[in-house]
């Protein structure tokens, strides 16, 4: 399938490829929709095996951002960017400033922030070349690392799921299996431990697991064993596509609530989860805390205001679950319908 076929298939407005020979920058920015406002989405720095793999990822991620912003009630469209390379060795000031010029060339149609492989400090380099970068360091007037906000919103979504399934928002004594203890996953596990949950973690990076075990007192298992952990809730907090025909049969949980984007490998996997009696909380609903946090920078950042809205993900998740039950559909379908309805009703206004 060619590039234009992929763009048409996903309903994107624009895809931009950027390159800088001196720094080695190779980037792709995908704008899925600007119906509700400028397309906001993070920049992922990742060692993709091929350019085609990077394109597929950025198209999926940007489409997910459209639904995330719409479902959260934000006046934002959906976009995403990827930089191809190893963030551990390929980062440099020139690269990020060259990338900032690519972002700036879009004139505000796309606004970036941090994502996997990028940091608040990286955003500051980008900000030197464009105003369209959020999540810069607090010392520079930004909101800082959005990971704690994402974790806080995820906890709010988890409480809504618990009330739906078990009639209480109390988390003490619940057992969770968390896949991925990076920036968001670690912050989320810390919150779970504070709520007196029993937590089992894993990560592809052994040092991340060791840190979680040492600092948070949680249990750990090998990456391949996390799916079969007997638990109340499975929380994917790493990369996407993790819920598929191979992993879903292994799950031993009653619900899936995680921060990873695009957790379902295909739409059929939502049906596979439902067929096993596992409640799936749509990822683009429960992981919207980071987006909500950086969005507040556009208004002059107020942490109090931002966290109040992040906590509102409890109500947003609860609403999706009730709609799904009333309409007899999977929660992800209910969430997409709600987002699409808002895009159609509000996005048709002249901007």
C-alpha cells in the first residue's frame, strides 16, 4: 500500500516528512484532524526497523489523538510525530532544532509535546525554533513532565472501572499487573502502592524493574509472564498492539486499564476481550491526563485547573461504560461514537 493510500485509508489531512542531513533527522508528522482545533500530539523518538513501520505507527497514533482529544472534551484535533532513531545515542541540539523548524513550517496546525523517547528538555530545544511546543520545563514557564498527570488520570479511570465492576472506588487489596514501568508506568505504580494495592510489574528494561521493586516494594515477573498473572486488572503501560490473538487468551483478569496508546492490535481484539468477559477501558479515554495537562498551557498554565480536569476522567470513563452497557456495545465503540459525535456537532462550526 502506498503512502497516499495509507493516508486516505486512515482519513488523515496531511503527512509531512522532514530531514536534516547534518544532524541525521528523519521525522514524520501526521495530522489526522483539525476539525476541533489544532492537532496536538507528542513526538515519539524510537528506533523503528523501517520507515514503513514508522509511518504505520504515526498514522495510528495520530488518529488515536483525534479520538482522545474529542472524548476528553478538548478543543483540539489529533496529530502525532515520530523521529526515527535511537534516543539513547542520536539526540543532539541540532536535531531537535531542525525538527522544531519542521513543526514551525506548519504554522500552528500541529502542536507537539513529549512522548516515548523525548523529554521536557528536548521540548525546550524545539521551542527555540517554534512556539508550537508544549510540556517545556517548569523553570521555562511550561507544565513540565506530563507523566504524573497521565498516571493520575489513569487512576481516576481505574476507580470508575472498579465502581462499575465491583460497586466501589476503593482500591485497597486489588491486585494489578502492570506492563511497563517507564515514566508513566512508574508514576502509576507509585499511586497504586499508595492506595494499598498489590502490584506485579514487568518491563523490557531490567533496570526499570529493579528500580520499581527497590523503591516501591512491588513484585516482578519476566516480560512474557505478565499476561498470565492472576489479577483484578491488567494495565498495559508500554507500547501499543499488546492486546492481540496471542496475548488475550493468556489474560487472567477482569479488566484492562492502561496508559499505552493503541493497545488493541485490531478492532476484532475488543470483541475477543468481551468474549472472555474482560472489560476493556478505552486507552484514549483513560490515558488522556497528559494531553489535558499540556493543553492547559495554551490558556496560561494552572496546575490546579489542569488537575481538576484530569480528575474528571473518572466521570468520562464512567459515562463511556454506562453508554456501552445501555447500547450493548464494547466500551471502545461507545467511546468512538461519542468522540465522532462531538467532532461532527462542534467541528462543523466555522473556526
